[in-house]
């Protein structure tokens, strides 16, 4: 028996060179590896700049295959799976066991597929048991269905980009298999008891966004709104109210040293008192279930703890749902500010070329990597070809890095929101309308009652030029009233399908939303919604006036 040594080296710009090399060493040789970290310089590394990191592995030359783990180290259930006909490999991944069948093999349980991933070996065994070779005709049909549409990447502008060739070659990815989520993002999710499937909420789990499922595959992201995360950690012990202290969330926050940070965290910097009190976070399941509130709180804690790693997790979760949408022939409808107003479009993170290749290979989604990229920059190909329709509601001002114009400039469809009870809310809303944005307006109209034909909004009735006063037209642009055409915002949540901008007789579009019940809300919440008063001006708590026109003209 003899021994030989192998040198593995990682460049200085690897995310975690020593961890990667030790992991690679363990994969190569299992217990036979003797990793010895040492600095490496010179042409052997083929790198420039600071020293690379390397490990020396000691192998038994009589070992038949350093890649094969000894059979006695596998669980009996895993050995039983490997003994089944048609099984090519069984791998242990961070998110479960991944079993691949030989090319051309499938089972009735896999419905033509060749891969199953699950945390339970018994489930894997049940799916791959009874594997058989597919007939040639069936294999050809499966291959044809898996091929990308010819028109999907036909844009010459995209092909000219640095990653255009990769995008043109990208198929729909693998229907199952390990996610390839980067280690730092995987550790973050595990730390806060999350996984990829719990980062986003899909349409079937949310009644509002599910209404548009025939037009797009809808997904939404929920966290705790405003300063609710502080209440979840330091609030009163009410014995089961989702608005108050949640014991499991409190323990997570304090165990991870986030006690001080959650006290000053505000997820909705432009929210009014009525908006915070009557927030839709507490409507539906969010107002009844402490478990739902706890999950949203854990997402919030993960964002506070490491926003860069959380953005990687968000990107992987989006890629997973994007693949599902592609297989259904639909675009992905993406809304990240489901119950907050955080600047997801501004947060930068590190996305390596290797990680971009994993997303392309596993999910078929082409992303643009970089040392410091934002989510819109990473997703720019999908945003350009409209396979992702990213839309948001926001009470942010028009200008500024977090404003409406900044979101629109990176490919996000934005609908402004009226904060009727915030000082200057009506004036800000009129400014957003004149900038070309739709305006979401909550109105306390009972379900089943008809909506108004139009909405008039005026910053002040006491200024010259306001409706019904002399001198109309001789006022500053910010004080001029607007008339808005109404669309029903409760039909679907796909705001990117709605019209926007001025049209004949109208200065813009009002997305009227019927006020929903927020469990635990007080009288303060009533000031956030317009009252259902027909054809008469009503004063807004934050200043300004509004009128609901029930007939045209």
C-alpha cells in the first residue's frame, strides 16, 4: 500500500477559501483526508494578488475511488435505495437527500422525472422504487417539453450582453435536485428556523394574490410591519394575540443579540398612524394565527441580522418560483413589500459567477453576478423579457433613493398609496399622480357595493383654484386638485396590468381597495380610509379633501 499527496488551492477572492477547501477535501476522501491549511503563492495557484489558501490531502493509492464513500458509513435505508434498479446516485445535500435515476429511467410516482429530493429516506425509497426505462417515444416527448421556447431569449439586445450567450443556452433547469443555496444564506435560514419554501408566500396561500393566478404565478413576501417586530420581542404577554409578544420570536432575537436592533427597527418609515393600526398584516390568517405572525417575524429577524445573506435567500426563492411559472407558461408576479416598505431594490450583496451558474443549471434562470449587485441588477434579464413582473405599493415620496422614481428606474412597477391621515398625505398623493403613478386609495365600502366612477383629491379647499372657489388655475402645481379614473383593486392584485397616467378627462388612475378588517385595530385605523360618501367633499384627517363621484361626467 502506498500514499500520495494532492494539493487543492482556492483563490484569494473565494467567499470562504478555507471552509471550501476542507469541505472539498472531505468530499474527495472522507476520513482519509488530512487537511493542512497553508498559504500558497506562485504559478501553481495561477492567481495574482494576496496569497491563496491551500490544503494537502493524503490518499491511499490502493483506494479504488476517492469519490465513493464506504458503504458501511451510509444508513441502511440509503444502501437499500442504491441497490434498487435504475438508481444512479444518492447524495446528501443541505436541504435533503437527492436521488438521481439513470438517464431514460423513471417511475410512476415521478411522472416522467428522474430525480427526487426529500429529507426522509423512506419517502425517497417510495418514489424511486419500481423504476423502469422509459420507451423511446416517451423520452423524446419529455425532452421536447423540457426544451426552452425559441422566442424566450430572442432579444438581440440581451444576446449582446456579457451573459447573453449563457441566457440563450439556458433551458428550464432541473425539476428537482439540490438547491445549491450558498452556505451563508443556508446558515442564515437555519439560524432563524426558515427554509427556501418559507421565504415567499405563493398564490394559493394568499387569497388576494391568488385572484390573478390565471394571468401569472403570484408570489408575495411578508415581514412584520412598522415597529411590530419590537412588539413581538418586548410587547405585553397577552396570551395569544399575534400583535403582542411571541415567546419563540423573543427567544430567537435575544439569543442572536438582536434585542437593541429590533427596538429601533421600522419596516414602514412612511406609514401613518392609521396605516400602522389597521395594517393588513393582521387581516386573514395573519390576525388569527400566532404561527403566521411568528414566521413573518423570523423573516424580519433574518433581514436585520444579515441583509446581504437574506437577499441571496430571496434570490434563490424567486428562482425556484420562476421555474414553476415557466413550466406553467406564465410570468412570475413578484411583490416583496407585502407588509412593509423596506428598500429591497437597494440592498447590495455578493453573487459569484459560480452561484449564477448554479441558478442557471438548477432553475434555468439567468442572473448577472457581481461583487456588489442589487436584486434588480441580478434579475435584469428576467425583468427585461417580462418573465418576472415585479410590482409594489409604496408610500415613499416620488424622489430620493428609496422613492417611487428610483424603483421605477430599475424595472419595478409602482403604485403610490394615499396616507389620508398623515400630515400632507393628500398633497404627496397628488404629486405622485402628476408624476404618472397610479394611486391606491382605501375606501370603507362594504363588500358587494358598487365602487365610485371617479375620485377627486384636493390638497386644500381653502386655497384659490380649488374646486368651487374663484381663481381656478392660479395656484402652485402641488396644490392643484386631481381627478382620477377608478379601477377595482380587489379584482386582482396584478397592478402591472392596470392602466396608469392621464387620459381624457382624468389626471390619473385610482386603484380603489375596499377596507379589510384588521384584527385588533382601534378607532385610529378609521382615519386611514375614505368614507363611502357619494358626491360630497369629505375632509381628510391629515389635511386636504376627497370626493367620490358615483356617476360619470
